[in-house]
C-alpha cells in the first residue's frame, strides 16, 4: 500500500504549478475578472499544448490517456492559481460525460476537439428545482429536439457545444443551434460565470443514455474537490505568510495562539480534504466498490472545509482581508460557488445516507437493541 | 499511488488473520465490561499467548524478540487486532512506548534485562511523566534525583500514570540539574515500582474506573545503571518515547470507530423519531452520514501519513493532525450516539433497559478525555502552528 504520488505524478504536479504560476499569475486572474472576460484564448492554447485539455481521454481521440489521479493533481494546481474560465467544465465535466456515454464516432467528432484545445464545452444539468441528480428534470426531448430551461450552467457563453442531461438521455447542442439562448446569471464568483440556457425546439444530437452519467459526474465532483483543495492551500499559504509578517502589540500576530490555532485548523481542513480528493480519484480510477461513497464524502468534507478555511483566512487578515484589492475575496467567492456546485455538504450527506444507511435499515428492521 | 496491499502485505495479513481466528479468546465480549483490575490477569495471559505465537512487539526488531514488522505490517497488525475483536495487551505502554525507547537509547545490559519480560508481560510498565504542576509543560517537572554514590535518590510526585496501580517498573523523568534551562536538566530512569519509598494511589476518573494512578517518591534509591541515555539529556529520550505515542496504533482505532458507526446505523433502524424510524429521519441521517464520512477521512489521512512515514522514515509533526482528528471525531460520534439513543443513551449496563450494556454512556464520558490524553488538542495545534507552519513560538 502506497498512498503517495509516484515520480511521474509528482513531476506532473510540479510542472502544472510552474505553468500556472508563469502563465496565469494573480494579476492576470484579476485582469480577466475585472474586464469581465470569461477566459483567455491564448492561455487555453498553451494549456492544450501541454496536453491538459485531453489529460484523461484516450490517445485515439488525441488525449494523453492518463488517470483520474493525474486529473485531480492538475485541477488542484489550477485551483491554487484560481484559473478563470471553462477548464473544469470542459474537461472534467462535459468531456468526462461525453467519454462515458457517447459513441466512438461522436467522441472522434467532439471529444477530440476538446482534447486538441479547439472546443470548449459545459454540462447543462440543473433546472429550477436545483437538484443535482436529475430527480426533478423536466426538459423535454422529442424527435431530436429539446425544449425547456437549464440553470446554473457554467461557462455556457464560451461553449462551442453544450452537453445536456435530460430524463430521456444525454444530448449535445451546438452553440449556433436555433432556439438556443444563453443568459448570464450574475453571481458571487467573478472568475467563472453562470448562465441560464433556454432550449426552444432546439436540434440536439443524442449522445447516449443517462445510466453512465453518474460515474462521469463522480469524476467531475472529485476534480472539483481537488480544485477546492488547491484554493484552500493558497488561502492557507497567504494567511500563514500574513500572520508571520503582520505585527500588533510589538510581535507577529502568528505568535498569538488565537491566531495560530486557527491556522492549524486550516491546515487540518486542507490536508483532510486533500486526502479525500486523492482517495476518491483513486477509487474512481479503479472502480472500487466505495467509489461513489468516497466521492460524496470528499465533496461533503471539502464543501464545509473550504468555507471554513476561507472564513478563517479573512478573519486572520482582519480589515485587509475584507478589502477589494486583497486576493482573498476572489478565492472566497470561488469557494462559495464550488461549495454549492454539484451539491453541497447537506446534499452529499443525504447521498451517503442512501448508500450506507438504507441498505442496513432494510435488512435489519426492528433489531434487538441489546444484541451487540 | 497504489492503495492495494502488496502480495507481501497480504501474506502477512492472512497469516495473522488465521492465527487470530484460532487464538482470540471467545469470552472477551463478556469480560470487556469488567473492571480493568479484575480482568488484568486475563489480559496478561492474552499477551503471553501473542508472545508465544511470535506476535508481541510487532514493531520491535527480531533480534530483541519482536516481530520485526515494517510500518505497513504494523498498520495491518492493529487493523487485524481490531477486526478480530481481540482484547488489548496487558503491557500496552511497555510494548508501545517503553520497549522502543530502551531499544533506541538503552545499554546492552538494559536491553537484556528488560525487553524479554516486557514482551511476555511478566513485568508490566508505566510511565512517570506528568506531575500535578507539569502537564502540557512537561519540561517544567520538579521530581528531583540527587546523586548519592552509585545511586540516585528520587523525591517528588507523578500523576496520571496509566497502569501505575499494577506496574512493576516505571520509565521516570526526573530533574538532575536544577541550575540549567528546564529542558537541559532532565534524566530518564528505570525505576522498580517495589522500591522502598514509592507509594501508589489509584486515581478515580470521570468514568468511575481507575486507569491511572498517582505515584509519590520519597527518598527512593535508584542504581545509576538504570539511567537511559545520557544524564541531563533525558528530554530527548522522553520526546523519543512520545513520538511512538503517535504511531501506527491509530489504525486499529479507526476500525473501532467504524464498528461503532456501523452499530449506530443498525440501532437507528430500531429507534423512532417523529413517528418513523430514526434511520429515515432527515436530521439523524445527516448526522450519521457526517460521522460516517469523517471516519473514512480519518482512514485516508492515516493512509497518507503512514505512506509518508514509510518513505521518509520518521513520524513528522504532521502527525498532530491525526491526534486532533480522531479525538474530536470520537467526541462528535459519541454525541451523535447520545442524540440517537435519547434517554436510553445515559443508561449504565446494570439497567435492564440499557443499550449495548451501557457502552454508549461509558463512551460518552471516556471520549471526553480523548482531547486531553497523549497531548491536548491545544498542544497539538501549537505543534502544527510552530513546527509545521513555521509560525513563531507562542510561549
């Protein structure tokens, strides 16, 4: 048993860290956020040149053919850099769904374009009921056409095609399709944008059945957790640096246990989220029996942890942490958006309950309380 | 990253598993409710059996009679012990802390004299570290040892000595030089608990049992050959001992928590809440799922930490997050149990209405000590703040 990165994984992570530090520094993130640009096409091309846009997809579609662990290491570094734009939604969500449900011909047509960096995409999943599991989905698909509305669709305005989850299957809609309209849903996160997407008798290509959607969404969820971990790590680093430098009462505030212990908790929360993200990725890669449970546990834990880490980070920064020019709020905004995305802790606790409580209750009904 | 056991690890596990299946006493479940004192000989016999089977001293090198297991095998050992519901070993501190300290710092004569009897549970050991006025600030301890010819003469008072009421020997930290900075005047002695001048008083704790004792020393004469390591360098020896406290034992603890969790999930089906099964109550489901998830995160944190220790060879200060995580988690788990069981949660085993012979009432009280024993949560957070994050010392 060896729960650590191997040499090539370590190299991938280090390279990604250097890449994002060089190509996407905070000044660039701020520039994109403040000029309301959803993403940087030049940066996208460079990411594609690194193979990042095809990291987990088969080589026959021009992907790198690496595993889920490699995917989450990349997302962790993207999260640390607060990479703006549709990388997660294109690769870890839409790409993973296409890979899971579509035919070989469709993958050659769509997935290969994602791998080569020629196309951006996203998944339209949630409707007005705000369920993350299609339980309340009512989008109508008939005769190759979609009618209805999807909400909270990330990056929809830059998507070249949108993958749509409907009760009757998974579809793909080209950006230019008639009857498709994309409306911004202005929200907290300034570096990744949400849209409402309306379909009015919009032509759509069916990719496959919804049965394999859950597994793809688990991959997307683990990748999102990894991205959250990267953000937490950055907030922790900024906060510890600040606590060493900022002086009050003649000494660095990091000397005070009221501050120090909050930093220790941030460390615990970040490391524990990281353990969970790595484990979930490994379990998904190997189709372990607990892969779905592990993914929900990771999202449950990290959803609460990333909020807590952000709160502590800003608290320790005092007034400076509340200021617009400080980078913390950009991370704080992303953390809140990611906390909700694909289900918050409450959603995933219920999912865990269905996976681990219900089978037991069903089999032991009115058990004897004293028979341990 | 490969989270499967290697074929070597699997072989070790299978061998141990079949040995345990054949040897774990069947009546342990009934005897676990008895007081520590009354079942001590039973635990001693169990350790003896492990020793004869070659399984005592799992981390100890083979040349000292141990099992010579590598780190991952030690992890497997504690997991399998928990999975087999095996009783604990009588000489917990001797095996886990003091033996390894003697192996690391002791003389050949000391190794020959003490180690075999630790393994066989013939001699039980306790630690004399904490004092009434030296807990978290251990280095400020005041028990003094004055040199007198070929002896040290010890005077002072120790407290919270686990197994102090039964121990034959004690790893004692004393002050041998009061005129130097506090960390630099300490020495570790091996003290025969039957020496004249030692008096032991069991310390009754919140649960009503006496796991611990107070030990006082009045002109106790200890031969100088019983010094471990160098005189006035006892702090290094003591820290070496405490590092073992955050070892692989936690792997078994995780399994115990998981079993408690599984039992709570079973119990939830038999309790009612708001007119339906508690297992269907949204709030109870949320709380159980949260605990279930955290117990898994504890396992994954441990797996990462063990792999890191395996790679680097030393348990680092990051180990402090394991201690904080399991201790605070167990308190939350016990509280969730209380909420689920409602008024039944408080019942002792002697009540005919009790659940699981009162273990939940006991567990609630016992878990209160988890964030205090083996380094308080506050000290663990100091360790992370200073040694991991590099923040200035706060004291």
